C-alpha cells in the first residue's frame, strides 16, 4: 500500500497544474472583489464593481459539471497579467487566464443566423449588491454588439435571471460560482436573438420556472410547449411570484404587425436598486466598446485601407460615396499608420453605426465621429426599433407603455445591448420616446429646444436613417408595420 501511495503521488506531481485544478471539488471563492470602481455616472446610481476571477489550485474549475468562474478570460493560455484602462470612471483589471470551454453551436435564426456560430466568450460583471450581468458577443459578418443576461439575488437567496445567453460551460460555471440557485428564468422579448437560448438554458437549470412574453413562435404562432419549454406567459394585471421585489410593465400592442408579429416586450423595475431592466426598447451607446467585444476585430474595422466593408461601399458606390471612400483609402495607404487607440475608436464608432442603422451614409462610414456623436452618450430608442417596429401602427401603444415606465422611480437603466447600467430617469425615458410623438419627425430639428448645456431632443441624422426610412415606407405600403 505504501508503494501504491508513492506511485499515486508521483502521478499527481507530474500532472499539469491546470488538470490538477480540474480534479478538485468546487469551492466557494472569497467574497472580496478584485476591483471596485465608481459608477459611470455619479449620484444615486451608486457604486459599480467589476469582478475578475482567476482559476487557482484548490479553486473551482469546470469538469463533468463542477462549478467555476473565469470571467474576462482570454483566448490565450498565459499567466501574464494585464492591466486595463479607465473608462467612464470605472477601472477594470484584466487577468489573462486559461480559457474554459466556450463552445456553443448556433446556426438558427431568421432570416439569417447571428454568430458566433461555434464559440461564445462570457464576461461577468457585478453591478450592485446581489446584481450581476453576463455578456456575450453576437455578430453578423464582422459587425458585433454585446448581448446581456442579468441575474438578481432575491430575498429568499435565489436568482432571478433575465434574458438568458448561450449556456456555455464558461457561462454556467460563472453562474454556479455565485452559489445561488436559479429560481426564475424570464424572457423579456420575443426577438429571436434572446429567445433561442431559453430552452437550452432552462435544461441546465431544470428546477427553475420559466416565464415568457406573449408569442413564443413567429411567424407560426406555436405554443412554447411545442418546443419542449413549459413556460408561464407574463400578463398585465397578474402578479408574478417576484412582484414584491421586481415590478413589471408589459408592452402588448392591440394590433399585430405583419404575419402576426406581436412586438411584445416586458420591462421590469428592481425596487431596491431602482433599476429599469429592458431588452430592446432603449439603448445607451458608450464612448468605449463593451469589454466582451474583440478589440483586434474592432481595430481591423477601424482601418480604411484593407477593409472589406469600405471596399464593398466603394465597389457598389453606396449612395454616391465611392469616390470619397477611394480617396480615404489612398490617403491612409500613403500616410503614417494610425495608432491602435485611433483604430479602436474608429472601429467601435463604425461598428455602432452599422449595427444601429444597418446602412448609414457612406460618408459616415468613412469618418464616423459626427454621426456617432449624434447617438452616443444618451438614452435613445434604437433606430431599427423606431423605424421598423415602433414607428408604425403600434406607435400609440408604445408611447403609452413608455409613459407607464415613467411612473417608476427609475434611477438607472439596464438594457439588453450596449452600455448598462447607466444613470437614467423618467426624464430620459420621455426624451427618448419623444420621437414617437404625434407630428414628430425624428430626422427634423424640433420647433423649440433649449440650448446646450440643457439636454437635447433625440434626433437621427436623415442621411444615416435613409435606408431604414426606405424600408419602413415599403413595409407600410404592404401594411406590415
């Protein structure tokens, strides 16, 4: 028996450190966060912290369902430590660690699938006492935005999870590391980029109860049970089990859009933190890209020369901008190379404009700073939602719903994409939805507005909104919206 013990000890000593860690049972981590920083906005929004967890010997890793966390891990296997930058008052320190399994196959979606197809990185951030966000990347070609899941600790010690993201091993481990059972899984929108993960996520947490908005399936209005999801539909006037802590307001328009699309969304209000939680209704475009996005890809998008999108704009002469693009390409090719910071900034600005407008003006793609400033740094209704969903036959329903949201004592807003949470009040909500007012043209300046530094009305540049405006006109002619 002594010789057997010695052989086992020698085998354990020769085993790679990372593998030894995976063989250990899951443990609770220390409560101290790695970094705590100020909120992006001062005042009543309170403090915001970002947690970085590094796998350690004796710490929880992921193998055969064991729990772990490895937030903000990189794709490289390295023990090097990197320091991040200060963005809007929040300092983040990134630890480069060996990444966990991020594989997740997704090729569904209408009319085209949203990537990544094979793997998704998860970034977990603690945003308050008992509040966390889990962000992943969603992309089409090389245009990417973040998509966000929110987890809130309820008074009974369980978790309320809003808009699940892809349940990769990394994501599940980060959630299990919190040491709290998932009790409720809540889908706040029928948009497919959010609902496609509900079923696989619920299978990972079989004891959780699932709640969804109206209309799980579209254009065939099939019940969720058809897909093996036995969910309870959220309804106005009916309290949910979490109502004492999290209130709700449901957008359920009287008229449906083309092919019976309901355009439903449920907004929630976390009473303790005074946070409005929504999905697609509001966005806040930050100056810096979300941490989950690939910085190298954004730098590539920031280049004018050797840029597929700019080459395509020049090739099709998008709205007569071909000559402008070719001139910009020649200038960059013959001049000094832009810095990484400049490429990242321009790449993020182009990425935001392309994801929000689909096809902004060619001049805005070449030099995006001015068009970016028109939408960044304040709460807006996304141009796609405004043009293709809210701005038609359900305009009055959406406006009335926004007024109900303003009845809450909102101090910060947490949407499904871009920045969040960011300070926002009823005034910000009203200002964002003002574009849906009667006789308001969202591309024209208002008849009266107070000068800066007073908050300015939300308006979209007409040249950037033109593609969406043309699509909206065609859909209205067909009575789709």
